[in-house]
C-alpha cells in the first residue's frame, strides 16, 4: 500500500509535453527534445512520483544534414508513447517535415529508424490509437500555424495497424474555432474508454491554457467538449498537455506540464477519477493539486533523473545532449575519468547559440549550485572552454589561451538581441590552465558566476538571469572551442560535474 504524500512538480525541470504509458508494473514517460541529440528521452517509474532516465529512442535527428547546426525550437515536438502488439511506439511531429514514428520491442531498444508517416508542414502532436475491439487503428494530430497557416483544429485519420501508412486523406474532427472561448487547441492524446473515443487536448496557450477532454461515439465525431483542468485560484499557471494512465489496481492519474520560464515545462501529477456523468475529473475538482497522497503502488526509494557526472572513461551520462547532431571526435574516450572535449574550430565561436558542439543538460527547477573542474589542454591561441547557461541569452565562465601562451579566466555573456558575446568581467590569469567553475542559481533563475584559479572562489561579473528559448527551457552546457583555422586545436578536460541544492 502507498505511504505518504508527494509534492508537485514530480519532475522539476524541462521535460516538455510529457506522455506516459503503463506496461505491467512499470510506467514509462517520454517528452519533447526539439533539436537536441540524442532525442526522445525515456524515463521509468514504479510509482509515478520517482523517475529515472533510462535512455533515448532517437540517437540522431533526421535528415541528418538538417540538424548539423542548432535548431533549438525545431525537431521533436510533443511525442506520444504507446505499447501495442508487444512493442513500444513513439509518434511525434517535426513541424517542418511531418509526422514520424519509431518502435522497439523493449524500452531500451533497439529502436527502429524514424519512419515518415505523413509528410507536410505544420503537422504536430500526433497520437495513435489501436482499437482492441475492432482491430482498427487511428491517428489524430494538431497543426502549427507558423508553418501551415492552420491552428485550433484536430485532424483524424485511419491508419494501418502496423503504423506505416495512413488510409485516408484525413478529416477535421474537432474545430475549436466553433467552440466559444477556445483557442490554440493542440497536443491531443487519444483513448478508448467506456464505449467512447476520448481526446484529451490542451488549449489556451502554453503559459495560460487549460486541459480539455472531448468524447464521441465514433472516431470521426461529432465530439462534445469540457474543460477538466485549469488554474482556478491556484498558482499553477497553464496546467495542461499530458497523458492519462491507469494503474494495475484501477487508479487513474494524469501527468501534465506547467510552463516556468527559464526552467521550461516542469511535470505535475494529478489524481483523476471518472465522475457520475461519465466525464473525467482531474486534480481537486478541476484545480491542480500541490500536495496529494501518493498513488496506491508499492513504496519506492526517492529517485530523480541523474545530474552529477564523473565521466568515467571519458563517457558522459544519459542526462547530456548535444545542441545538434554530434560530430566525430567531439568527445574522446580514455582510460581515466573526466570528459575530454575537443576544442572544435568554428567561425561562430563568438556565439554559443550557433554551436552544435555544446553538451547540455536541463536547468534544475529549484535553487542550486553547479560546479565543474576544468583543465585547458590546448596551446592554440584563442582556444577556450567553459561552463555555460544557455538560452536566447547566454553567459559562460571558463578558460582561454592567450597569444603569449598564458591561460586566462574569462567570463562572457550575450543578450538575446546581441549577435556576439562580450566580457562580463575582466580576464585574469589562471596559472596552470586549471580552474574550478561555479554557477549559483537562485530564485528566478538568477545566476551568480565565480571561479577558483588557485586562490579560492572569487565572484565574477554581475548577476545574469537565465532565459529560455521560445519553447525550450534554459540549459546548462559544457563547451570547448577554437578559432577557425587548420589542424587539431587541442582539447579541454572537465571533471567532477556536480549540482547541489542551495
């Protein structure tokens, strides 16, 4: 039996657009990964509260040449995770290419290469349904106005049960322009329950929206609608877009996101029940809960996706993603500990936002201190490496090799409107080319940078407030660079990456 309570969010970082499925006693979750690689993170839980990251379903984004450079808000949008015919399935929309799917016999793979199910611009947020009673399969998706000129509609298709082909041209099955007060309908999740086709779909926009439920006796409609979760008088803005899951004992739960600025879309867990009128009731009579009893599942030890890393053998943990498809030799394995990053030559070394070779992980949603040890193993003038906070504005602190061969501690930043970085503090000597780097992240994602180059930690520059990209929360990053030119430019070694609660 369950003991105790949980507090939202259950995933306090940018696990955007979550979807969830149960297989036996295990729960699995995936989320948007946009332009980062590997993509389609895969999380596991036994109690819906404590989650660990177990892998990714997408090693590289395709077509590969489209993602050789960062496309921070593109790529993998709002995936749906399902289990059918003893296989895991993930469908997602790339707003510039169309609807893709991958599948695998086990959550850890091997996953198939992406299959383009429906080509087109602005096709997003797909979700499949296999009707166990009839053997038929369906797909629903939404639209991105930025690419298609269409929004606020859901389109439905019949689909081959093997997920390889759609069987019709599609039909608009929900037109929210006809529902008073509704706008930006998107993110549909498709289910069968109690003789009805159900679509759980959010509307109202990322920061201020609500969760809707639609039902119809037939897949192609007509559908009736109801708002089933909204902010009401809580401080949880825009509680919506996620997935329903039922435990083996019959309890119903709903996982969704809340937009938190630089922290991205954090994940909340809501109790769910079916009301006497047959409609779902989420949270506390439609308002999100902050604290609630845990699901009636066997107690589990506290767990969360990993953040710390000693980089054994030069390998980085699952929590890290590149800002684009990785290149050969960016990170080299070796016999000891520590991440050895090649100082990649680039004409864009002045702007971290343009670089594919930034190794990133999510910014924690609570105040914390981030630290890493850095050694600059490069004699190339202008070679540099450091620890960054990356969004549409960025700041970083690290080491740079001077023309005279000395190493300097540098701290640089760029505003969202700037197209090049500039100094946030005066450079100072770093004897031995080593430094311990620190970012203290306080309330409101306010970041204080400091470093120890052998004389103790000293603060550097003014406070920098982290910012998101349009749809993506801010990221922590490790990077090694060199100016454009010829030949190998050396490397930098990072050790003892730690994130501790403040």
